[in-house]
């Protein structure tokens, strides 16, 4: 016998219920805060959504190839449905047009990802202007007005001549002249821009480059006083500026911060195009010692062309960083723009997503094409940047031909029918389990309810966190999951019953059955999970959503069987109804054909006594039918003649009323023809004729 392996089933049950409680609590909080709903989102076939038809064009008027359109479709799909579970549909129409169908009511940000060409570049930073000329002028004018009001309030209506005469001359002499402005005036944005852009102080704004021509894209030769003036005059908080626009990658440009902070960037020609990015992923930062921090970073890997280009970029920017560091510790100084030029900007559709430099740990140019971007990210912002870098550059630009709402292709009736089919299947399974397993069906039904609740919670949370949408194919996956879960129950229950038939006590049978069934269940679920993963990565659209749903429900099945079903089986044995093997419990050893009555907990001796009494009565009855004098039987029902016929010393019977030969017969019957209680009663009332003839 083996000892019980699950000594505290209540802990696992409590853990499972606690997980459900926390999950539903998070879902309720999200619904109350307006971030999500209590029900999962539905796909196009069940809810409808928005359809956008795009017409591609090229900036140079070249011919659009099928490869260009296919690449554009793939990039758009990755933008709006990178995980493949949002059930968006992107297809080709009429050769070149692209039809994008998004379920539900997509956000404006999602629609913009579809509408815009979203060309991405890495550009060097030449200047960073914190605020436009209009903002600077407004701030200065407000200060002037405040200072004038303060000055007027500080002048008394009448002044005491004596006080003036006795004023300390030394104090008056040492008063800071700048503390009291002698002339206060307002300024216009044009005046601010002119003052800031007139670097040589000649009073005019020149369109000539600030430096001699250079191939260095970080050189001032790419900008002029006129470009600086225009940058100051750009209001990067306006909707027009934040709309973005296509820009020439071979020239210096003015770019606004995409976050609407109002920061203006003067950027040099593009060093690297977004198409040279191989992969971009987000995750928690890992130190050189292999420890994971709580800082979110974005890891970028370039292709061969991008790797070579970034090696040159990093070499140049590191030289500006070192120059700025040296200038800060010397008296000669360096230009104030060195620190700004040590940065590069990531520009998407003319808007700067972010600007970044190299930290002190980077001492040499990066030549392997792997870059890690950090700086105040949270999970959402890191994921957004990774998506923008991964799928930021389209080979084409698009014009929106039409944008309209579309209705559901199937509708609520099909959803209702699908759910009804699932409920009917659920009910039939309950009926079958009750007929086949009797009391054990309570465990199965409770596990199915927990599995259903866990699956619903998982789908609702995934709908919130990653945009999962439930389609009719997903509903089919949920229905199939019922069969997968029931299959696990049947494997477990049947293995427990096999252990009972072998004569084990119920407590041991449950644990031994679990040891043997666990491996089978894990292998079965692993096969289903592998199939779901393969289907998910090889398919697109609705099939991908079905595979994802199937994978989620398979993981749920394994969690429920481990954290709920088995602990519940161990726990219910503490109940008398199950622990003593009631005939309606589904664990009745008699009806399962147990080989030993020890399964009942009454000991092996009780079984031997019952079998021995039945054997003695059959022998006596056989002799009476043969007309022989049975004589006076002993306590075991056998007389001396019986013992003499057996060729043994009749002797005194043992405590059980049987001699050695009878005991051998009893042992033979016990092992090879073990009678149940009902069989023993049948044998005592109706002896077998064949047995009489043999004896």
C-alpha cells in the first residue's frame, strides 16, 4: 500500500477558488472603471464592425506589384491584429485595393493605424526646442503683466519724507538693479522666433546652411536660421501638427513629439529606415547577471543592412556624447547642442515617437545589430513602441476609398444556437455521468462548472488585455473543450475503479488511480495543446481564433483536473457516503467486483469466513443427494467420513471449523472465484449441480 499523496486537499481547492475570485474581481473592477465589459467581445461574424477600403499609391509613381500589396496586407494585419485573436479580416479586392474589416467599434488609434502609410525612420537629432515661440511669448507676457501688477502694488500712495530721509544709503547702494526692471514690455511670437534663430546677431534670418557641406547627417550644415525660425513658429500642440505627414528622408525636417507635449525637434536626414528592422519586442529588462528588473524595455534587432548602418550611427552619436561630457568638465566649453546631437529620434509619419541616446554602459559602437531601448516605459507603452517598430513601414501609401459600418455576417441567432448546442451537450454529459458513475457525477459536474467559469473568465480577461474576440469558430472550440474535460474525468474515474477492483481501500485507490491517470491526462492535453499551437501559427483569421480558444481551454482543463477534481475526490472520501463505498456512490467495491472484502474496511478474515461457510454447506448438500450418511458434522459442517475420504487426519478442526484441505479449497476459491456478497447468498440457497457431480 502507498500512502496518501494529497494530504491537504482543502488547500488546493481553496487556491482554485481564490484564483477565480481574484480573476472575477479584476474583471468587475475593469467593468466598473469603464475599461472593459463583463462579457467578452464578439467577432465580425457575430457583432459586425467597421470596414475600410484602401487604394494604394506610390510616391514616385512606379508600378505597384503584387508583392507590394501582399506585404502591405501583412503589415496592416500585424498592426491591427498582431496576436491573431482580434478576428480582424484583411483581404485584397479587385487586384490592388485592400479591404480591412475590424470588429466592434475600433478606437480612433486603431483606425489611424489602418489609414496612414506610417513610414518609420531613425533620424539624428540636431536641435530640441521645448515649446514653440507662441508658448514662450505667452509665458513672457504673463510674467510681464504679473510683474507690472506687483510693481504697482508695491508703490504706496503717499511716502513719509522722514522715512525717505532716514533710509540707509548703503542699503540703497547695494540694491540689485535687476531686481526692479526698469523697462517692461510684451513680445510677439515672431520676435521670440527671430531672437532665437538669429544666431549671428545680424538682425536677419538667413536661409543659408549654418556650416559647410558635410556628409555627417548630424552636422549643422543641414539646417539654417530659417529652419530654426520655422521650428520655433511651429505649434506642436495643434491638431494639424499632430496629424503627421510624409517627409523627405534625404533632408532635415521639423518634427513634433507624438505625445502632444509640444516639444519640437529639428532632425537630420534619415539614417535607417523602418524596413531595416528585423524584430522588435517588449519585456522586462534583464541585467548582465541574468536578473530580471521591473523596468520595461524594447529590444530591437536590425537586418544586415540596418546593422551596418546602426554601427555608423552609434559611432557618430557616441563621439558627440563624449564631446559633451568633456565640455562639461573643461573651461573651454563646447557647443550647447553636443548633448542633443548625441541622440537619435524614431519618427513615424513625421511625428517623433521618442528620442534616445546611449547610456554610460555603452563604450563602443554597436556592431551586432541588437539594441535595447529603455526610459520610463510601462508595459503598455513598451508594447506600443515595439509594435510601431515592428510594423511601422509600409511599402505604399494609401488613400481611404470608403469607410462604413457593416452588420454581422451571422448574428445573434447563430450565437444563440451555438450556445444552445453547448448546453444540450452539457446536459447529455451530466445524464451519462450520473448513469455511469452515480455519486461521482457530483465531482464531475462540479469540475465542469469550475472549468466553465474559468474558461469564461480567461476569455473575458483576454478580450480586455489583448483584444480577443469570440467568433462562431471560437464557440465551436468551447464546445469541443467540454469533451476534452469530460475525457479527463473518465480516465481518472476509471483508473480509480480499477484500483478498487484490485482490492485496494478507497483512500489508496484514489491516490494510486491519480498517479496512473495523471500521466495519461497530461499526455492527452499536451497533444491537444501542440495541435492548437501548430494550427495557430499556420492559420490566419477565424481558424487562428479557433486554435487559440482550443489552446486556452486545454490549459484550463489541466488546471482544473489538478487543482480541483483530484483534491475534491480526496476530500469527499471523508464523507461517509463515499468513504464507506455506498452502493450509489459510484465507488461500491461489491458492484465493481473487488477481489478482497478488505476494500470495505472489515478485514480479510470476514471474507474467508463467508467463503468457507458456503463451501462447507455445498459439500454437505452433495453428500445428502448421493444418499450417503453425512454423520454428525463438526463445527465446520464436515464429519469424520469427509475427512477420511480426503485421506487426511480428521483431527480437530481449527477455529474456523476447517482442516488443512478445506483451507486450501477456501484459498483457491478466494483467489480465483472470489464471490461477492450477492454471489455468496446465491450459492447458499441454490447449490450448483455441476459442483455436486464433481464432488
